[in-house]
C-alpha cells in the first residue's frame, strides 16, 4: 500500500472546511479573532490533528508528549497571567482606597481639577470620587495629606 505525504484535493477541501468551522466558532462564541492562540485553541488543534491522522502511521509518542507538554506549559502561563492581572487589580483598588480623604490634583484631558477624595470604586479600573464626580486613577497627578 502506497501513501503520499501531500493532501489530495478532497483532503484539502476537508481541511479547509474544518478551519472554516473552527473560525466560525470563534465569532459565534463572541471571541475576537487574534494572532494569538489560547489554550482552548491549542487543544482543538491537537484534537483535530489526532482525528485526521493516518491510522497506519499514527503520531509518534514523543511528538504527542511534546505537544502535551507545550499545552501544559501554555496553561500554566495563562494561569500565571490571570494571577498577575488579579494582583494588579487589587493593587489599583488599594491605591484608590489610599487616596480616600486626601486632596488630589487631577489632569482630566487638559482640565485641572482638585478636591478631597470622597469615595472610590473597586475593580479592574478603579475610580475616585472628587467633587461628586468619578475619575479614573490615570488622571491623578498629585496626592496631598488633608
């Protein structure tokens, strides 16, 4: 039995259909197309590769283990990145809390605003309340003791 390493026209069509189907799932699920692969994308590609491999010449065990190691490494980097994002959010919220009751000077798109911080919001993009209005922490130029 003779096997070719190149794809036949039918296999090319099947591969294109799989790629198109995969790309459509990205937009249907509300995900934005990007140049970066996430852990879910990597797992889907690995499963597609295993589904369409030649049964007479299956993937070498060492190749499979290497790909699984890459997947595990990718997942760990994703978890570390999420941890850093959470830590940054907490630090930003603490910075906003630290301004409570203090006088701040703000530069709001070229306009200078100053006043006592009356309140703050927590979360990914914390804000401080000065003179009844909420402002992003990015606008803070100086903080003074009251």
